[in-house]
C-alpha cells in the first residue's frame, strides 16, 4: 500500500518554557517526514507520545498523510482535510449568520486550525497564516478576491491539514479546543471568548457528524473547566444625572462633531438605547410633542451594528439587522423623557436628518462611525471628570450610558417587567445584569433584620 510506512522514530518530548506559558511538543518521524504536536500539559504530551511508541513497537503501519498509526484513522467514513471542512462549514453558516457572527466563526476557526496542521515547515509567519485564514480563507464573500500570495498560503494550509477523522482521538480533540480558546500569546482567552469559541467548535463538529466525517461530536466529552465570568454591571461605571449632564455638555463643546453627537449620547442615557439602535434611529421612529414637559416615544424596528465591511452582505461597515432578542420585523416601544424630547427637537431643527432619514450622522453627512463615537466620548471624559474619575471605570464606554439609564429606572421603582420591555431584555437577564446597581436594597434589608432582632430583644426584656 502506498502512503504508509513502518519506519517510525519517536523523539523525546521538547519542553519550551515561555514567560507565561509552557509548551510540551511531541516530535516523531515517519520515513523521512517529520511531525510535531504541541500540548499545554505534560501529561497530555506523555499520553500521546506513549501511544505513538506503543503503535510503533507493535509493528503498526503509520500513515504518511497524517503521521499517525493507520488504525487511528480507520473508518468507513469519507475523508476530508481540516481546512476544506472548515471552509465548507463557513459557507454553510454564511447565509443565515449575522456579520458579527461570521467574523466570530472565522476568528475561532483560524485559531483552531493551528492544531490541525502537520509538522511541515510553514512558508510564512504564524501571523500571516492566521490573517490569511481569518480575513480570506474563512470569508465566503472575500475568498476569491485574495492576492496570489494569500492564495498560496491557503493552498499550503489545505495541503498540510490533518484529516477531520483524526479528531476522533481525544488528544487531537483536546489540542483543537486548547488552540481555539487560547490567545495569540498562548494564554487562555477571556472567559466570554473561550465559551463562544467552544460553542463554535462544537457546532462545527456536529456538522462533521452530519457529513459523516466523524461518528460523534468529540467536544462535549472533553473535560473542560468553564471559565468564570460575570454579566453583572460594575456599579462604579454607572454615572448619576449630574455627571451625565456634565459629560453631555463636554461632548457638545467639541467642534466640529460635538454638537451633532451630543443628542446621540443623550439618547443612550435618557432612553437606554444600545449604540447600534441609536445609530439606526430615524425621524419617523420618534414622536416628539412640542408641548413643554411632555413625554415622547420611540418605536424601534432595527439596529446597525458595526461589523466591518468585509463581513456584511452590502459591503457597508454597518450591518442592517433586526432588534436584538426580537423576531425579525418585531419592534419595541421606548419612552422619551421631556428633557430628551427638547434636545432632539433642537437637533432636528438645527441639523435635519442624514442618510436614509437617520437622526444621527457624521460631519460629512455619512453614517456615524464607531471610531468617531469613541473618540468624542473619550475626550468628553477628560474634560468633564476629575483625574481620579477619569482613571476609574466611571462611564468608560458609551455603552455605560445605557447601563446608567436602566439602573436609574430600576432605582426609581419602575417595574422590572416594564424596564425589561423598554430595554429589550428578559426580566431574568435584567435583574442578573443590574443586581449590583440597585441602590439601597442592602440598607433596607439590614434595617428589616434589625427590626426583627429588636422585637425579639424587647420581648425578652419584658419577661
């Protein structure tokens, strides 16, 4: 049989101690072809090396295509290399995925791919390979537009990818998961990123089972310590009304964009809109009474998250989407406080509307850019806050204005069910997220406990 050999040599495990991460690399050779497999733990490397030695000692044939014993990949299933499979998975998900999710899938798979390469010498740096995969190989719309150099890099990855069937061994599945949940410097990725990438890998493996490339999904069977994370808002980031008005004034004074953007930030603070919802706000979505001290209303129907033009169907920087946590086409009413009504009426009178009737737009009349929003907000914090406040988490991101708004509503005694409806969240998520921002609840609880203890003490004294 071709593509097999009995000439196998297994070398001593190499240990590389970096500043933050130690890597254990198993190296072996089949005929004249070298192979290597990195592991994060010594025990994993020892187990894998022992299996290779055992197979070689028993006289098993090794595949020249995978570097592994032929018996490990023996299956009745069709064979497909990892890169070709990953591309097919990306193409399958592309149509129904949002632009941001497309980018997320590409990032996770580009990290995972390094665990599925054989030991061949790479034609370029790891960074260049990763960029080629993330920006072009795992992008359905852009793949055919890549340069000749990138095309050559992707072809090399395809030639040197291990077969998907190799993931039927726990060691390979573990290496895949470790690669997908690690940062570029080798440290574990943030908890939210690790969770997301594990889900993406598990979904990809489910697709491999559907394609009959694997008999079962290996990811759920791996013991994996769930990274600790919190979705609760840090109450130190929540501003009070006086601080909010100082920050809005600091935005307004910045020329030339400040006067255009002050109402945008006001909408985040007074109405609790997400930034992508505020960017998409149109004049027809608002009811702004001209009577003083009268509440208005927004009726939101969509959002435009900033996903990057290479990931959107339109080729625009922002992706046109429905509302978060809402079925396509379903809207959401949001109250508009009298102070915000006055701000928006003045804004429309002074500047009118921008592209497609949008209320907020850039100085040149284009769709509002995230870079402009962040730049103006960063400068406003410098102008309005003390050095100590500026160094703290206080209103560090524009999104913190939404947190301040919802916290204000809850602390004002508005029903959580009503706040959740206005905010576009479930009641459960709302209370879990803003649990630490409900001011005064701990004092009320302690006063009630004191009252009970005091009653018991009085009764005992009377006896």
